[in-house]
């Protein structure tokens, strides 16, 4: 019995980042894999030629968008397994409608694996920011004093708080899972979250303004879409409680940066950002001079655990697809325009 033919387009550097040796070898053993050995990213035209006769295509960070010619050359294609985050750049909405949906081609995304790392970072940033650890540390290093009289020694931290979660994305859901048992009341804003799904997740579904009004702290996990551009602005930020921690590990474009700077300059809230718009911030940016704004250089998604899960889940997606099983991590193609 012949093995399914797979075109693997990521570079060796990507492979080493997300695949354990034994996991990659298992893929080579189970499938007839045409591995990219060019030492660089393949261009769409090259992929279109090499995908001929393939039943699966594996992409990753750095891969180019697909050419329509490639889909036309691969009538037996059953799955595109993206061993990275968002797959939206791979195909236009027209290509989804013309090829993927009629031919029932699955698109898999390893977002769920990356979410493990981002959620871990989110929880850490929430605790760090709410408890103002960096400010306590800075005071000690600058003065030698043991505790600034200007910093609170008590407050509503993470345990027992009302935590606002903007978007029940893979990361948002993983944050809820990590914090179950912390006596937290979760408030969630997500226009696509049904009441039934909210109940299953264990969150209270609320409007965006209500979330900012009621939450002790807020964490943002909304995708970058036209509809989410600056969805959080002055009207929401002014509703935050004094002492609230606001964490964004999603996309910088989700927040109106000018409004955020103005609110942070009051000193009444504490902001932790792993993302900005653009990245990095411009030289001499106001964030640089705000002691209550803590920035990291878009590293929340990094970590051996989540990265190596990418390889594991990518292989599992291929195995499940060719075994006729449901593919965990398959993208809902009917919602391609809002896919994270």
C-alpha cells in the first residue's frame, strides 16, 4: 500500500524549532515526504510545481501564500497543515470558496500549541503587573529601600478577582483553564461566543463596556481583524478601576494606542504589553517613560513546550486526516474572514 505523498515546505531552521527528531522521523516513516532542501523559503511558483500529485502540504513560519496554480495542480490534496500560528495569509477568501470548501480540503493550524505558551506568559504578566513586582524591584535597586511608601502593600490581585477576557480565542480559553480553582469570576467579551459555549467554558458573557466596568483586571486575546482595529479605546479604558492591570498578548492594533498612553499617564492603571502597533515602538516613544507600562518584545508565544507541541499536533493532524478521523485544530472555513 502506497504512502500518502506530502510536500513539506518549511526550512530546516523551522523544523528544528518545532519538531523533535523522533516526531519528524515518524512523519518521514508514515508518509512519502518531499522535504524542502533548498536552504530557503520556497516561492509560490515552486510550491505550485512540487505539490503536483501530493495529498498533503505542510507549511510553517516564513512560508509564502499559496498560488491558485498549486491548488489546480493538486486535485487530490486533502489537507494543508500549517505548523505555525495564523494560516490566513495562505489563501484568499476566493480561494477558500473556489477550492477548499468544494473539495473539502482541511486547513489545520497549530494555534492551539502556541496558545499554551501565550497563556502561560499572560498569567505571569497579570500577576507581575497586578502586584507591581517590577516597581518594587526598581525601588530597591535605585534606593536600597525595602518597600516604597508610594506602592500599595495590599490589593485585589489575581485570586478572587473578576477577570475580564477579551475574546474566547485559543489563548483566552487556555487562560481560563489555567486559572480554574483560583476563585476567579471570568467576564468574557466575544461577539461570536454563544451562551451555551460560555456556560461550557465557565465564563459570564458580557458586553465590552460592561467588561471594562466590572473587571478588576483585563487581558486581551482578540485577533487582528478589520473589525477589531482599535476596538478598545478611550470609552473602555476610562472604565478600568484604579489599580487595574491591563495585559495585551494579542495584537497591538486592538487597542487605540493614543488613548492607552493618555490613560496610563494618569498613573492609575498598570499596563503590560507583549505587542504594539507598530513593532517595535518608535524611538523615544512615550511608553519608554511610563513607569507603569511594562513591555516585552513579542515573546509571549515563545517556549519549548508550545513550540514542540506544534510539531506533535501537525503530525497528528496528518495522521488523523488520512485515517478518516476528525482533525483537531482544523479551521472552520465558513469563518475564514475572522480566523485568527
